[in-house]
């Protein structure tokens, strides 16, 4: 009996026919699953994009106050270190103030001199006023003497007229007539002398009055000089106070690039203080994303520093121009060939809970991703 030549290990024709059917079913199931998953993902993504606008072009911002000296001088002492927390009014630097103290003493000495000059001008004015009063009294006395001299001249003239008639009749002696003539001439001379004296006193009074007016103007000038010297003293005191550089606000000190003995110029930027009062986010959205964005919309923030934690925030304002408009060299599309580039507009976003401990740990310049709920 011959053995069966057909190998029992070989698959039967039925098995070979069923294998493609199983493979085609598995492929169809996988394909359908992928299509359903892709469709679900696409629909959900489309629905999400209808109600959200997001960008990862966003950074943490805060107010940064530069520390700038107002007067020149050598650094006497540095009272802060890198990254130190300071309060408003804390001493940061102390400059050598000896030159400033000398300038203050010089200003105070000039003020004392001006005050002395004012007192001298006032005393001179008072003396001039007294001289004017005395001269006016002398004029009154001269007027009284002139009136008396006029009376004496009138009497001497009457006597002369009578004696002149009598001498013609030889009723009086020549001596008596000569006495009458002498009395009349003496009265005339006396009146003339008194009038000249009054004129002299009047001229002296005018001169004293002019001097008094001059001294009065000197008083006004001395008063103005005192005010100027007072301003100089106040300015010197202010500059002396600037020798102590204090923190302009509460915050954290940046790297301190100042050493003792270093000479500082007014307006020289030394280091900065990052104000810790509040921080916010500047997100740069494409111009094609602004159609439905409004102030007051809720924003979800994801910080790279704290993965997995989301921060609640709110859209508060839009920039008045795109970032390119504020560049040092803004683009000029009228020159050369024009290539349209999608612009980005900065948007300010503020945290809903700025007192959150994690929010306080964020630092300016950190990257965040923002999601605006439309």
C-alpha cells in the first residue's frame, strides 16, 4: 500500500480562502476606526477653533524702574546685592557728598550776605527818609524867616518913604535919612539871603529824595537777591539729598553693576528694579485672529515654567498699532517690491488672581501660551 503523497501540514484550500477574508475585515475595521477618529478630531478641532483663539507668542511683562543718579560723584557705599528685594525708599547707594556739602555752605553764606545787604539798604533808606523830613522842616523854617523878612522890608520901605519926603523939607537930619536908607537896603539883602537859603534847602531836599528813591530800589533789589540765594540754598540742599540713592518703588533688584569708588555721571543707568506689585501678559496675535476678540473675554494661560497648571486671566486692551510700527526702523512698503506679511498686534492680558502664589513666582520675559475664549 503506497503512503499518502499529500502532506498533512499543508493548509487546505478552505483555510487559504478564509485568511484573506479575515485580513480584509481587520483592515476595514482599522480604516473605519481611523476615519471615525479623524472625523471626530477634525470636528472637535473645528468646533474648538470657532470659540477659541490661541498663540504661544506671549511673554510675561512687568514695570521695570531704572536706578539713575541725579548728581555726579564717587560711590561711597553700595547697600544692595543682586536679586535683593527692596522696599520703596530703601537706601541703594551712597555717594561722596563732601563737594555737595561745600556748595551748600557756600549758598548759605551767600544768603547771609544778601540778608546783610538788605538790612543795610533798609537802614540807608530810613536815614534818607529822616534827612528828607529834616530838609522839609528846614524849608518850613526858611519860609517863616522869609515872611518875617518881608515884613521887615515893608516897614523899612515905609520908613524910607517917609524920611525921603521929610529930607526934602529939611525936617530931619541927613543922618536919620541915611539910617532909613541903610535899614531898607539891609532888609532887602536879608530877604534875598533867605530866599537863596530856601532854594538851597529845596535843592538839598530834592537830592535827598532822589537818594531815598535809589535806596528804596536797592531794598527791592536786595530782596530779590535774597530770594535767589534762598533758591540756591534749596537747590544745594536738594542736590545734597541726591547723594543718597533710594529705591523708587518696591521690587526686586537686578544685577548690580556698581562698585565702591566708581565715578557716576548724572543720568547714568546703573541697574533696574523690577516692580513686584503686579505683572501681566503681552500676547502677539496674528491680524487674522482679531475678528471675534473683545475686551473682557476670559483667557486661559499656560506657563512653560509650570507645565500642567493653568492660570485664569482676562483680555484687557489692544495695542493701538502693530509691533512693526513701533520698531526702530518701521517697514516702508512704498519702497522696493511689496511682499505681504501677516502682522501681529500686541494684546494685554491680566491675571484674574494676581495674589496667587504661582503667579507671584512668574518673572518678566517668561514664555506662556494663551487661549482666548471667544
